């Protein structure tokens, strides 16, 4: 239970960081540890899906982050 709570808090923190910073910054903390990597991937995928569904434009730098996520998943 404590592990789940910690994950939820990290996800909330990463979502807030993404809103306050940039994909580039998220990319820099993405490499901190495996747990963070996995949780940040979830947050970024959710954000990208939201933007695509909302038909918002994705900047080139954000597209490169998507490629990093796809590359790490394979």
C-alpha cells in the first residue's frame, strides 16, 4: 500500500513538473532511476495522448521525447 501511495505521489509531482517546466526538463529527470523512468513515461504518454486528442500542436522537441520513449520500450 505504501508503495502504491508513493507511486501516486510521484505521478502527481511529475504531472505538476510537466505543467510548470518542459519536456526537456522531464527528459533530464527521466534518467534518475528505473522507477522514475517508468512513471515519467506514463505521465508523458498521457500528456501526449491528451494533446493529440485535443488536436494541439506538438513542438519538434516534444516529438523527440516521444521517440525516446518508444526507443526505450522496445
